[in-house]
């Protein structure tokens, strides 16, 4: 396997989007990017290539003002927005190489701490293996019961689906009883 980790280039967006879609196909995440995310401040955007084909990616945004991106308000924060590897390329050390290179480059840019969030249990196993500690948990819920959503209709709009974050101070049992969500997924950071 001829693996190369290098910076993402804008002319690779179409291939990056294809890789991203295939990575998230078997996940709990509900996202299909139509454009690669752009970051306001400094960022580290890496791709993993095998035989010149993108098989993985990593995006870290370096926080300029404590608390503007990351939950913990500390100097030198970085947010790990995205890391993924194609299913057929997993368990070959590619994510580890991406993470290590992202952290190395982050430290060169004064990053002291990296924050990660996920609703994927396998992602947290990976993060914990590399020293990440869980410090906060909330829930992602999906409500798509039209009868339960009518109360949100307004200005001629009919809400057909809500994907929401439920914070720990909220009564999750009451939300479940009232709105009958189709999905309830813990998100840890």
C-alpha cells in the first residue's frame, strides 16, 4: 500500500465529496456535503491517498477566540470537525496516520488541545485509544412523525422532520414521550 498524507487542494473537491459520502454511508451521521466545508480561521485539511486516490480525510479548525468553536474555553483549542476513511481502507492505520499528522501540524500552529465530538461508538473507541477523554454528553434526536410536528408549523411551512440536539438539562424522557423520536443518539465530546 503506497499511502501518502498531504494537504487537501481545492481542485480535489469533487473526489473529496465522493469519499466523504462513501465514508458516511454506513454511519449514524445525517449529512451529505454538497461542498467541502470552509473554515473562517486557520485550519488543517488533510487527505490520505493510496495510488493517487483519496481514501481518507481529516479537518481540524484552530480556534482563534476561546469558546467560539470549542465547548471548553481554553487557549490553543483545535476542533476535529471530520476524520474518515473509506470502508475498504479501514483498519490499515490510515486514520491514525491522519490524526497524528493533524496533531503534529496543529502543534506547529500553537494548538495545545484537540476537541472531538461524535455520535459514532466506533469513533469514540478510536478517540479514546489516542487519549481523548469524554467530558460532555447530549443527544441527537430525529422526529419525523407528522402529527407530532404540526405544533411547529408556521408561516405556511409544514415541518416534516426535525433533527435536534437535546442538552443534558432538558428532560429527555419528556421529549421522548411528547415527540416520539425515531432516533435518539448520544453525542459525546
